[in-house]
């Protein structure tokens, strides 16, 4: 869904229509990440259940933390794509991991159901249901460690039932 400037100014007076305008260089990374997420979400190899994927570039959905709405047999689902500092990342010392922001689980304005973290090239991903991971996180705090941008979870601690990924 595209931005309608007159509506956006009412909903979010400081709204910028592109991620680049809103966040500069990191916005460019986010925009590339969303483009890559779209390619992955429409790929039947990864998400055969999605019949329609809508990319949102309007103020209302961005304010709610929704980059995509994906429709399948069980209705629609809101997805927020993460790239850059909150992406799926790899280091020699840690291996693969995802970074979280603590406010993702408590911000009442966000309607995100799923977070999708993208790898540096945009070809790999990790996706999870916010509520399910938040519930799992409460009883597994020892598996999280502090990272540069927030808590991180190493791949070796992922449970397939909680985090789905095309990373092998």
C-alpha cells in the first residue's frame, strides 16, 4: 500500500514517505531489507501458505510496525522486517544470531505479529511469532546475552517450533 501524504500528515505529522528520508543511511539498509523480505515472502519454497503479500509504505502501517500483511488460509498476519543492526547476523566468535530490542515486546502501539530478521545479503532469514518468542524468552532468559544493539539469541539456542529459518 502506498503513502497518501494528506492522510499521513494527519496520522503522523512527522512521517517521512521513505525509509531513506526518515533514517538516512540506515534507512537505505532498511529499504533494501524490506525489498529482500518481499522476495522471500512470495517465494513458495519458503512460504507456500501465503496467497497474497502486501507491502506497506503508508504512515498507518509503519506507525503500527507493520511492513507486510501476508494472507493465507488462516487469515492475515502482520510482519515487521528487520535488517541492519537488528538483522540475522554472523560473527566468527558467536556464529549466527538475531538481535532484539526490548521494546518490541511491550510497545502497545505495535501490531506486529511476526518479526523477520534478514541476513546481510538478504537471502537468508529467521522469522518468529512475537507472542510465542516472548513467552519462550521468559523461561529462557539465560540463553540471551547482551549484544551491541540489544539482547541477542544465538542460533544454537533456537527451537524450530519457535524460530523458522532457511539458514542451515
